[in-house]
């Protein structure tokens, strides 16, 4: 066979292998990004010092829903001082 043809075929195989490795690394980085975003959200919610009902009401307000209970600023202040 033609040596130039063989070289091109070898280069194609090499680049396809590199491409697969890069795609795998990209997928892993995207998963890690999502994990870090979720961790940040969890830490932010925990820092709000609200009980479950207050958090759910807050999230409903953010989403535009109508919650059954509104978070009370008084309760938040009391919880923060504890």
C-alpha cells in the first residue's frame, strides 16, 4: 500500500482515540460541575436557617406558586440567634 495512505489512516485512528479520551474527560468535568453546583445550593439553603415549611414556601414564592405558609422574618431572626 501507499505509505502516505497508511500514514493518513494511522493519524485518523490516533485522533479518533484522542477525541474519545477528550469526550470522556469532558463528561467527567460536566458531572463534577453539576455536583459542585448542587453542593453550593445545599450549603446556601442550610445557611438560610429555615425549617422545612419555610424553605418550601420560599421556593414556591421564587417559582411563582402560592404556598400555604409564608416564611416569617421573625422566626428567621429567632433561629439565627439560637
